[in-house]
C-alpha cells in the first residue's frame, strides 16, 4: 500500500534526542522550583502580554456595622478593583552552536554535551536571577544563613503577612 499524500515522515522531523533532552532537563528543573515555591498552576502568558494583578479595596469606608437596627436593611459597602501593572512580558532569545571542526577535534562528548550542560546552567542562572530580582521587589525580607533556614523564614513571613491581611493561606506539607 502506498503512503498517503503529504504524510509527515521521519525525514521531515529534525529534532534529535539531544535537543529534546536539553529542553526536558530545563523543564524538570523548572518543575522542581515550582514545587519548592508551592506553585501548582502556573499561568502561561505570551510574549508582549502585560503582567498585571488586580487589587480589591474598600472605596471609602465600611458601611453598616453595629449601628444597623434589627430588621433594618444592611447598607452596602462600595468596593473598587484596580489593576497594578508590573511590565510587559518579553521573550529572551539565546542560542548555542558547535562547529563540526570542534566535534572532530574534541569529540561529541566534549564539544556538544559539555557545552550543552554549561549553556543549560547559564540559562537557568539567568532565569533564576530574574526571578529572584522580581521576588526582591516584594515587601518581605529574611536574613538566613542556609537554604533551609531561608525557606522556613520565608514561609513564616508569608504566613504572618497573610494573617495580618486577614487572608487564608493553604500550606503544602
């Protein structure tokens, strides 16, 4: 039986296992960071999208309280929701290539795999650096000497901050 017209075959697929492995390793490290941070459902956004959060506040003062007599209609409190824009999401482009001469001279293990590993570490450090810089824009601060102590202090400060804002926090165990 002849192949169907316009069938995509292996000849049209140019991704090799090494490229898939590189992306998979980067993704696994991102997943580990999300697990540590307790991020269960990341929201994917396209480049150029504005990064915005929304804050709800009382518009004026709370209406009602203890002054409402029995049977009287409880007055409504007016609320407002305002956006807080952090900036545009930008795409960062990075690439790495190795010449065939480098592979011939040093072999694929050194020329490709070692440079892939260094490139992956550099990319992750860049992404994490940006992420930590963003975290530092917050209002919580801790002084820790170890990673575990830093996480414990950060968790405690976040729980305390949410409690002071009368917010519930679901903690991961």
